């Protein structure tokens, strides 16, 4: 096959009524295989606004070839972007000009592509410079050299075309090709090769979009204000020495290696992102960030950054999405702060290209969830100054679960409510101090894999309100002397008492709980953050089995975690001190603020169930960043009631469970730990002792205790009722019965009240039509209770064991009570118009 050599050839045409010029820059695309058709393509970038009038192709073939000319938007052959097609014929050797039947309007500074069907590139040479190509003909494959030329007929004068004919003043009409200062509906083009370029030092300058050509510039000075309603495309120089610039769309550096963005001062606000179009093509050129404020709503993606780029001033940049930069090409990074706000799509990534480290000076994350990689590479991350997370979260990992090394040249801090997951392969190095904040409103959370190295101090807040608190050391090596000047106590299970710790060298072992009194509030712990497996194997049951343990990690732990726990001879309930009372949690049910989540540094009680002792072992798998109880499906057959009075409240949980027994179940029941705040009323189950959470097989009634150390008026109400049809609270002192499903009960309580003052009666969970199936007949103390379906009519008769009638009463509603004075067995007969039901009961 013959390869033909020719010289490059440009063709210019003049069309009647138009000013013809070659407003394009051609780049070779080679061939692409589209829809079973091979297409030869060339892309070009327009300069001016106008119409594509014709396309010229030169070839050496003497034959006739019928094919199709196609035109696309963008720099690719994509059927979805096709905007024009027309059948054309190559008729012999030479230059062939295809005049478009309908001229095609094109925009300024935009990329288009044209192609011919059934053509593909043989050699990799640029076609325009004389590359060889094949176009299949009817007789087979023949070699051709193709030379493409695009003629764009442009209409002048051009709105928004900067000429700089007078000076650099944006507001001077003589500086614009059409003699009109642009409005917000006009796209502005600043071409190359001019004497004067726009210097904006006045307010009110606007345009729809802006294109700065290579070699051209736009400068915003003190007092200047520019609003761009769409995007700003910079192939030249965009300079802010001061003033204000607002770009509603993107700031695109396109593909110009010499494009410059120089921010020395002022305020730049970008409503979109700072990159080229598309996700995988990024801003290029050079950046000089020496001052000012830059607010980017979406992503910042800098790639192929020029080696003269600088981040050397007290600039402040906020980014709402992902931040990617090839930082190895920055000549200097000496100052400035980058803040990730997570406002664009909730967060994003902190990304560096392959083999390069992500480097900034000061890095601040104030919101959103950020990950340091989205692929399997293990790149390094370097923060030369301070690294602060005041909100949101940062996870230093990739698809394999780890990143390489994270280095902080200054201090590192994690604020209240913020999260840091430090999963690294080598190290997480902090040159200065590292602090995890904590206040009474919340705490910072850290999950790490034991590779944190801090040259300065490692601290974690221990902010508490004034008074007694239970705690556990979230750092290693802490001793009792840390609390010098405060009251510090440990709990002795054998004597069931708190004892003062007097020596200053007693180790505060992680996983062990303590109590301390802080008269001033606040405080912190200092030491290496705990991680890995931690075991408390000294649990005992020499008395009641109460052991004070604690969360040993600088994050919350999940008591119900699917893995990570070893609970040997340990009941499944937790008891956490809560403002003078005890918040309880077991098997998905809590009282007070009881939860499956236990805060960092929080001490709590568990019960050892065996005299042989017990062990509570923690691993990293129980850690979590969560701060509120996990969402869960509703617990079936659960009743929670609350008593309120004296400005305080207390609650009780009763649940029916097939696996539960009438005795104490370590897996389902939680003891009532009475509040040490004497002003707080107390409510509890007395079905099998004193229970805060009581699981029972289905029953008809549960005795409920009440205590108060301060007389007053109290209210009992139901706060969760599950599927129960009727829940009736009976006050044995007043005889009043209240349906808690629809009402609450208010009463006067005194210090001398019998604590077993109340009974909660349950009707069947699902009432049937048959009286025998649906009735409940039972007794408690001196009373007989008969519960029947709604609207039942009939009588209740009570007989002694000799058959003598003792009492008789008409059925009155669903809940009926007959009180007797003598202790004995009785037979209760319930007679309705459909059924007769009898039951033997015992009156104490």
C-alpha cells in the first residue's frame, strides 16, 4: 500500500454578506468505532460566534466515494451529541468543499467535532499535518491523505466581544465590538493579541458567561465588582487583586497549560466548581493564592498544575464538595486555610493523584463526611499547619480500608459532634498536640487502629457539670494523682460501697469504672488514646454482684454490637448514672435515657451473675461514632409508664416475652437502682423484686411500686403501649381505676404511702368474639378482677367452696372489681347471654 506525502493546507473562503475567517483551532481525534461504523474525526475550538458554512477535505483518490458528514458538540464522536448530518461525495482526487445545506450556528470558544463515515486512521500522525488514512470504497480499501479545513462565517459586530480599542475600562462603550457594555444576558469574549484588557474597578459589571483566551487577561482591582451569571472559562489570566467576583456556574481553566488564576485579595464566590467541564477533566494552568477569600460551592479539582503555582498567602478557601489537587507540582505552600464545608452534596473526598501526596497548609473540616481516597491506592496526606475537624467527619481510608500516612505539621483537634476515623497503614503523625473536645452538650469521637503518634500532648475532654460522676479512663497510663484535689472513689462489690482513693499512684485501668466529684466542672484526660482489646477480668459476686466498669475508648461503644464483646457471667443490663438517677438498658428496652450507646470515658454498672467471678472484654468492633440510640423495630408487647412530680420524672418498662420467666432473667430483666436524688419520684415493678425493666410471660396484672421522699402531686402516664387494648392503672389507696391508653392519673403522694400502692391490669392483646376465650378472671390481695370484651352484658357471681353465694354484680364495662374481706378460695362465675365462664381464685 502506498503512503502519499503532501504539505499541510489551509483553505479560507469568503461568503457573500458575511465576513469569513478561520475561527478554529484544529486537533486530531483519530478514528472511533461508532454504531458499527468507523468514523474519522477532527475537533476544533471556535473563536467567534457564527455559522459553520463549509468544510473542505483534500484527498488523492481518483475514484468516487459516497459517505456521510457528521458534526458533533464536544471533543468526541458521540451519537448523543450529533447536531448535523449530510450525505456527501468524494468525487476524484483533490480538494473537496462540502457546503452545508443549512449553515450551522456555533458558539464562541466552544469545541465541535466533524467526522466522515467509514474512515479510520492508519498512522498516528496528526491528520492535519499529513497523516495517512483509509476510506473503504466499493472496490476495496484505498489509501488517502485527508486534509480538513473548517470555514466559519461570522456575523459582526459581535455582542460581548472585547476590543480594548479605547482603554481598559469595562464601562467604556468603545471597548466593545458592538459598542454596548454587556448586560447579564450577554456572553463576553476577551480575545488574545490586544493592547488593552479589562481592569474592573467599578461596581455593577455583569455578563452571562465569560471566556478569556490564551494570552488575554481580566483583572479585578479595589472597588471592582463582577457578576458572571453562568461559567467563567479561563485560558489566559484571571487576576483578583481585590474587589468582588461572583461566578454562578463554574470557574474552568479548560485545557490551557499556561492559564493563570491569581488571587491576591478580595472575595471570589463560585456557585459551581473550580475545574474544567466533566468529572475526569480538571482545572489546569497555574494558581497563585496569596490572599483573599474564595468560596467554592461544589468541587475543586486541579490537575496538571503548573510548577510555578503557589499557596503562599493568608487566603481562606471554603469548598462545598471534593478537593483534589496534584500538590507535588506546587512550587510553594507556606500559608492559607482550606475549609471543607460539606454543603454541596454532604461531603466528598480529599484526593491526590497516583504517587503524589495531598498537601495543604491549614485544613479545616466544618461539615459533611470526607474520605481521603476513593480508590485502592495508599497515598500520603500532609497538612503542614493545623488540622481541625469542627463538624462532620473525616475517614482516612481507601477501598482497601487504609490510607498510607497522614502527617500533621502542627496541632490536630476534633470538636464536639465531629468524627475522625484514622485508619492508616503506616502512621498518623501529629507534630504538636492532639485534642478531642468534650462539653456537657457532646463529645468528639475517634476510631483508630493504634498507629497514632503525637509528639505533644494527647488530651480528651472530660467536661462534666458540677457534682458526682462515674468515669472510666479513655487513655492509657492514667493514675489517681490526675484527680488530686478532687474526690475519687472506687466501688467495692463485696461491701457494696464506694471507697475513697487516697494514694496518688493507683492505676485507673481502662475498662474499670470510678466515681469522682468535681466542684468546678470541666477537666480533661491526658495520655495515649486507648485502642485494641481491653479486658476487665476482675468482676466478682461476693455480695449483690454490682461491678463498676467503663468505656475505655475515645468513642462511644455499642452494648448491643453484633461482635467484639466477651461477657462471661455478666448480666445483659447496663446502669448509667443520669442526673441523680440511673438510666437502664437491656435487650432493646431502656428507661430514662438508657441506650445501647455508652459515651467515651463513661463508667457504668453491670451485674456479675456467678460467685466464680466474671469477665467483660472489649475489642475495637464495639466502637462507634454514633451518638444517639440506633433506630430499631418497635419492641412488641412493651408498656412504658412514667411518673412525674417535683420537677423530675422516672419511668418503668414492662414487657411480655415468651422466653421470660416469672423470676429474674439476667438476659431480660434489669434491677431498679434507686436515685440518690431525693427529690426524684421512683416507679418500679414488684412482680419479682424491684425491677426497672421487667420481662414476664403474658399475665393479667403486675404490681407496681411507688416511692417519694418529698410529698406532692404526681402524675402517672403511659409513654409506650405497643399492641395492648387496655392498660388499667388501679390505685389501691383510693380505689380509682384509670385506662392509661387514653388517660393519665394524677394523685397525691406522701413519704408514708405503702410502696405497693398500684396495680397495672392488662386485657388480652387481641380480644376475640368468644367470652370464654377473651375473659380474664384473677385476684390480687382482697380483690377479684373480671375483664370481659367490650359491650358484654351479664352478671358476675362469687361462691365459696361450699357453693354458697358470697357476692353478685352486674357486668359494668370491660373492667370489673369485687372486693372481699375474708382470705379463702372462691369460685367466680361470669354469666352472659352467650356463655358461662368459671374460675377458681384465692383471696389473701
